[in-house]
């Protein structure tokens, strides 16, 4: 097992600074590890304690009898170097340093000392100034965030701690399943590139989302990102875009926010999807994590409300996605089933008088058509339909007639309480569904844009190879 792998798959974890007092960070991390169900060995380390949460406590890492793969360090900053030295001597592979009080407050010297000691022992360091790491496949919750993260396939790397913890809570409420959440903080040693290289190969991760303030080594980051996007989608929220924001970044994690335009251009060139808000980033991550990838073919909008169709069309056009006419075979199929005044252009407007069954039927027929590559289904709650019935029938017919989704389907259900309930029902069944048409359209655009970016990255690499070989 290499050191980065030890971060995700440690067989034993020591928590140095495991506190006896509930509510203190060092106590809550031990509790999260125990309560989330980590099966490896957990060793609390605290020279003043005999046991913590029923686990035997040790005075130091070196006094632990068995091997230790990972240490989580939760002692005040000035004590961290000696803890790292002790852990290094013990042969620990990776240290997760929660403590603040390093580069972000001008103590570069202390941060460098920690890394120097770790390197001397061949140990890697995550952090400092972080809330920890979560890896759901092995039930590792070495964080002081919420306990019960939902397992899934979104990997989330965050340079911000408190915001990261809050978003961890949000994924639980929004039922967004995660494979990993990694707080990366000051990035004294392990950086985004290390994590991307690992998660690219991780079978449990389908898409990665990074909250990024800045990178130290741009070339290294872009290379790792490009290799990553050739295989899986990568969504980045770049914070610190304004001058005032960049100043805030400097005092937060001590990073340089860099030039916004340069970042955006490089992101595109390496196939990264840049989200402008946290909501957008998680909306996209949800779609990528649930759906099969878009493999070309027409994108068709099916809607029972003209306005919703127009709003979605605008969002798609802003993302350079233009809608083509539906295939004739689909129009022939739908025409006899729809009111005479229904529009069979794209968006297909099945009108507000459509029944539950009629709406679901139109979506299913569109999904079945061979020339269709993706479907965006928009629904406005009316008195003649029931969104909860629509959600239920859609789920049943996708299962019975299509054997599950073979191509992307993104849904927006716009309306009152029943629509909100139905949004949750569809999401729970792996059909990405949003309460607003623009959000669904934006997620659709992200799926299609990723497939385009990926193709252009591939093409560029092939061209470069051609030049090099010529
Ligand atoms: N080895 C192991 N345990 C030690 C120790 C050592 N060398 N020295 C002290 N301890 C014990 C303490 O006795 C205490 O246990 P107790 O509560 O049972 O007495 C525990 O380790 C923690 O030490 P304490 O001095 O009480 O520190 P603290 O809990 O008040 O603060 C940090 C420690 C790391 C949480 C704090 O310094 C810090 O950095 N906080 C910010 C963390 C943060 O926000 N990170 C970024 C998140 S986004």
C-alpha cells in the first residue's frame, strides 16, 4: 500500500489529541470513526487518559503495540512537530493534521518543519488546517463533521474547512451520495494532484468536485486534471475571483488566488467544468454520479409548460448547446397521442392539459428513440396532474420498459409541496431531478459539455503525439 492509498484505506488509525471531553474536536473524531462503523483498529492517543469511548488510550503513537497506517493529529500547532517525529519513527504512512496555526497565520516555518520531519520518515501529510477525511466504502469518518454521510460516487475535495463541513451536511439533506470528502487546507504536502491521481483509479468514485482557492504548482495540477478528465468528469468551483476575494483567500489558506482569466482558460483546456456557484457544482455532481455518460445523439426537451421550455432553452444556448428538431420517427409516434395544439418542435410541448399518463408516455417514447441521446423532462404542477404519481410511473416504466436508464434523463418538477416530494422520490431512485428548470438545464449542459471537452482534450493529445512522433 503506498502512502496516498493509506489515506483512503488505512488498516489502523491513531488519533493523537483524542480528548476525554465530548464536544472537543479530538473527541468527536474518535466518536465519528466509531459510530460510522470503521472496521480497522482505532487507537486514541492522549498521555492523560486511560480510555476514550471504551477504547484503550495510549500515551504516544510509538507506545501502540500494533502497526499504525494513519495518524490524525489534533493537538495545538506547536506540539505537532514532535507528534510527527514520533509517528514517523513508528512507520506511520500518512498524517492527517487537523490543527490550525500554520501558514494561514504566518507560521510557514512551523509548517515547513512538519513536512521536513514527515519526509525524513517517508510519511505524507494531509493539511494542516483541515477537518479531516471521509471515505465511505471503508466507513472511515475521520472528520469532525456530521457522522452519517451517504455512500455514493461523488468525490469532494475542499480547500475550505468550515464550508466543507457545512456542505458535507448538505449532501446528507440533499441525498447526494459521496465516496470521499477530503479537507485539503494548506496543502503543505498532499495536494489536489495527488488526490486526483488516486481518485481517477478509484472504482468507487465516478465524478470529483473541488472547491479550489488556489494551486501552488499550476503545471502539476493541470497535468493531473487532464489525466483525470480523460476518464471521469471534474467539476471545480474556483473561489477568489475578484480582487477582494483573492485577498480573502490569502488570509484563509495562505494560497495565491491567481489570475481568474488564466484559470478559466486552463480549466477548459484540461477538460474541467467550472461551476460558478456551490449549488451548481453539486447539481452537476448529482447528475454525473447518477447517470450513464452522454454518448452523442439529439438532446430533446419534453415539457408540459412552454415557459419552462424557453428558460431551459436559454440556459442551453448560453452553454453553446443548440436544440435540433426531434426525429421524424418520434414525432410520428407522439402525434396521435397528444392534443392537436401540442408542439412537436424541440422543446416538445405536450401542453398543460396532458394527463399524468400522457406526460410519462411522452418522456418514455422520447427516451426509447434511437436518435435521441439525452432527454430533459420539464414538468409544471397543474390541477390535472399529480407530480407524485408522475414520479412513481416514470420510475416504474423506466425499469420495466427500458431496464433502467441507458442514456441521460434529467428532470425538473416545478410546483408546490407535492412537486418537492416527487423531486426527492426521483433523486432517491437515481434520476437527477431539480425544482427549477434552469438548474436541470444547467446539469444537462454540464453532461454534454463534458463529453465535448473530453473529445477536444483527446484530440489535442493525439495531435501533440503526432507532432512529437513526426
Ligand atoms: N499527545 C496526545 N494528546 C495530547 C498531547 C500529546 N502530546 N498533549 C495534549 N494532549 C491532549 C490534551 O490533554 C487534550 O485532551 P483532554 O481534553 O482529554 O485533556 C487533547 O490532547 C487536545 O489538546 P488540547 O490542548 O485540549 O487542545 P484543543 O482540543 O483545545 O485544541 C486543536 C486542539 C488542534 C483542536 C486546536 O489547536 C486547533 O488547531 N483548532 C482549530 C482546528 C481547525 O479549525 N482546523 C481546521 C478545520 S477546517
